[in-house]
C-alpha cells in the first residue's frame, strides 16, 4: 500500500467516525429549520455546513479510492447538490433549506459513509 493510499484510508476512517456525529446533527438541523427555529439555529446550520464541506473535501481527496471498484458516489450529483444549497441558502427560506439538506445531502452523506466503510473493509 502506498503512502498516499494509507493517508486516504486514515482520512476515510476519520470520515466514518465524523459521519456518526454529522448525520444526526444534519437530521436535527433539518427538524429545527422546519419546526422550531432557535436563537442558535443559524450558528448550528453554519457548523453543519462546515462539516458537510469537510466531508466533501475528504471525498475529493479520496474519490479514486472510493470509486475504485464501482461508482459509489456520483460527483456530478454532488456538485449539483452543492450548487442547489448555495442558491437555497441565499433565499433564507428555512423550509427550502431543510428540503435541500434532506433531499440532497442526507443521502449523499449516508452513501459516502457507507462507501468509505466498504473501502476500509
């Protein structure tokens, strides 16, 4: 195993651990945006988006390894989701932001965590 692959595997291991916290946080922020916005919801949303960005960065650095045995992650769909989120965030519509997070990013993060686990086996 090359040094690069070893580092990628370490990053994917960290991603799996982090996903165990990020995915529930994403589910919580979706619920808050739809039902019960709190004073700190925007700050929490920012933290969740930072977490999503970190996972996307790990994916970008490890895409070759993740998709080595199959196209587990559709990069075009991910780029579309990021673009949609950017536009949706500008609207300041909590319901639309929640929909985008639920429809685009929740499946992506779950799929990325699963693909990462498969690579690590």
